[in-house]
C-alpha cells in the first residue's frame, strides 16, 4: 500500500479464517473479483496451512497463482503437496523457501 498499490490491495485486519469467509461472501455477492495472486504466509502448523490453502483457493481466478513462504517447515510442505496432489497440480520451490502451485 505504501508503494501506491492501494487500489488493488486491501488489508483485512482479521484472522485468516475469518478474512477468507468475508472475501468469499463478497465474491458470492459479486462485490469482489477473483484474485490473480494469493500469497500464503501464516502459521507453520499442517492443519492451519491446509485450512488457509483450502479457504483461499476458491477465491483464485482460473489462471491465478497461489504461492507461499516457509516451505522448509514440515507442516507447510505436507499441506502444500497434499493439496496439489488432490487437485492434479505441481509444486515448484525455487530455493527451497517459497512454493508455487501450478
């Protein structure tokens, strides 16, 4: 936002699970477009990462990208690979710290 992106970035001061529900509600009401890019960087616990990915993936545009941080954490890696496998996607991890599902 400080870089002048306030027209495309809207911070939501809420926990990730509540924010995803709010965004899904706005998307359903056609008050919000789908996202072209979603970055996941939250708790490193498997269940939390799994929930973040599952909650935010439906908000992604058909050609959008989901990526995240902390791929070195076992819980993050397990949740990412599991979701990718379930959705016939691949995971790349340039440098081993970040991940991208394609």
